[in-house]
């Protein structure tokens, strides 16, 4: 019952001061509408893009979209955008002032939102007072991501090229040395190829040719070394050819030009602001004004009641 009377008392209070509360609510709503105009609050426009990763070589166990998310939100791209669009001037930040970088990053993170969607895509959203600049910044972030990913791929390909070029050069020197040894077997010992020489040497030996007997003797004496050297030469040539193929692939990676994103939703220049929403500001100002009015009236009535009681006792 006590809560009922308290509620009834509040409604009685509102009914008593209804015209005052109505005026306060209307004035607060009008003020909210006026102070939310572009003269006081600069409107902001939003532009966004949605993209999926493409042609990516994972750098760790994370998914391709997570890798893309990290790259797009990297400091390298942030500083590229800050420099390209002179955001210190655009946001009115003194570059030489203490803490200017932290303030710049705060503004950037407030106006540039990088997030992962439920479908494993990456969404880039830029908010700015200039709708054209918002759209341009989204495109520049996408371009910066493609360039950064390409730069990393080139650096990796250059490292692979250097490693395998050195390895191929070492194998080339080994091949030259082994080829000289095989050449010596052929010129000094008449040993060229065991399988192809066997029958011919047998027939020549049977015919009484002394040089054939000499070559057969050389085969008997140096056969193991010849076979070992020949096998080593062929294996080294095979590894050399493999290294050269890897070098060719690395050169192609260095010289190739490609993108690493599939943009499924491209940014466009917004023709309608998204902030501030004037009707919401007007509504909340009106409600706030009404509540403040009720509180003020309750205080006034609370102060009057003791005085009235004192007057009655007198």
C-alpha cells in the first residue's frame, strides 16, 4: 500500500505541474534538435568494403581471414593512410605536440574499424566528415594491404632465390670437378661407359687388340671408383636441376604482380550521413528534460511541505 500511495503521489505531482513539465520537455527537445545541427555537430559519413583473402600463403596456424585481418590492421598500413591523407591536419592534431601520436591513433581507431564477419570475410569501415575521403580511404587500405602482402611475398622469394642460387653454385663447382674426373677416365683410361663398352671390348680382345686388353684391365682396377664418381655426378646434376627450378619459381614470384584480396562489396560515396541521428538526440533530450523537470519539481514540493506544516502549527 505504501508503494501505491507513493506512485499515486508521483502521478498527482506530474498532473499538478503538467504544463510546466510539457514546456520543459518541448524546450529540451527543441534545444536537442538545434544543437544537433551541422553547425554544432559535424555530420559523419560511412563507407565500407567486404573482402575475402586470395592467393595467400599462411605464415602460421591462423586462418587466411585472420591473417588478412592482422595485415589490414597493421601499423604499416595505418601510417601509410595517415601520411597519404595528412590525417594530422585533417583531424586538427598538432604533430609536434606531446602525445600527438597516441591521439592520432585514437582518432584513427575510432574512425577506421577493421572486423571479421560471421562468414570469415574482413570488413573495413571508415567514418569521416567528407564522404569522398571515407570511400577513398577504404580503397587505399585495400590497396595498402595488397602491396604489403606482395612486398612480404617478394622478400620471401628473394630470400629463397639467394639460398638456392648459392646452393646451385656450390653444386655447379662439384659438377665441374666430377666432370673433370670422368673426362680423365675417358681420355687416360679409355673408360667411357661400362654397359656400352663391355661387348665391344670383348670382341676387340678376342681379335687380339692390345688396347682393348688395356682398357679391360683399367675397368677391372678402377671400376668401383668410376661407378661411384658417375653416380655422384648424376645425383649432383639432378639436385642442381631441382635447385635451378626453385630459383626460376622464385624469380617468377619476384616479378609477378597480383592482388591478395577478393572484394565482394566495394566502397561507395555515401549521400546520407549516419551520425548524428537528430531524431534520437531530440527524443532523448526531451525525455531527459522531462525527468530533470520531475526531479526539480519533487525537490520544490519537498521543500514546500515542511514550511506548510510549520505554518499550520503556528
